[in-house]
């Protein structure tokens, strides 16, 4: 199988070319991708960066120390292009691939956090931001993003509490209706009869159940 690839002018590229020629061939494609990105032609930019990844696989096969820095840049740029296209699933994939090369890369962590936030995975987003701040405590973008994530987490917990309260109130209404029907049909058990005649006892039982359920919800939200 012919392992040669073609450069931008369609000429066969041979792996025996000098290092400077190899590097320049890659930079041509990288600049092409950057130009498309600046022109907001994000899909074309992605195509160029993916082409560069293929070039690297041939030109620098077995030379990870030379190819990984360029590959990392490609993965980051592809991820950012997908974010611009609001295709966060694909962006997340390339953030992960960038982090396989450099696990503490700030840009990859930040962009992955943005993807998680868009997907509603606020805990995962916060984890990435916390990692960034562990490396760069004064990172302004990360601090700003952390504030936004915390707001979303608070809003989410408020919604969950309201939903929980609504479910509990609906359950109480259904129970009251059930007792009323049983009173009419003379079908109350001894406990139901006692609570229907003694509102204070019913209130105490209701409050105890509510407290237990709220404690369980709080424990779940802390996880």
C-alpha cells in the first residue's frame, strides 16, 4: 500500500523529506484551518484540522514527542469549532482527546466544562473548573464560569425542591380525599379514624414524614 500523502499542491509527500518540509506541510494545513475559523467557516475549519491530524499520523508516525503538541492544538481547535456550531457532544469528544494528550490542559478543561454546562451536567462542569483553579487559582475565565455554574446549581436545587414539595402536596390531597371517601363509606381503619378525628395527630405524622423525605432529598443533593 502506498503510504505517501499529498501536500496542498497535490504533490506526493515522502516521509524522507527533511524535518523543515514536514513541519511546513503541517503548518500550511493548520493556517488553512485557522483562516476558515476566523472567517466563521467552522465546518471547513474542522475539515482542515482533521486533515492535519491525518498528516501527522503519516509524517510523524512513531514520533509522538513531535506530533503531540500539534495534535493537541488540532483537538482544541476542533472542539472550539464544534462549540461555535453548538454541537457540544462532538466538542466534548475532542476535549477528551486533547486531555488524553495533556490531562491538565487549561483550555481543554475549560471547553469541556462549557460543554458539560450546556448539557446540564453542572457537577461535571464544576469539577473541571475546580481542577483549573487548582492549577491557576486566579484564572478569571474559570472564576467567572464557576459563578455561573453555582447559580445554575442553586436554580436546579430550587426547582427540585419545588417539584418535590408539589409531589408531596399532591400526595396529601389524594390521602385527604381517600379518607373523606372512606368516612362516607364507613371504611376507615383504626389509624385513619384516629387521624381524621384528631387533626393534630395527622399534622404530626405528616410533618414527620415530610422531615424524613426532606432529609433524604438533602443527602441526595449533596452527593
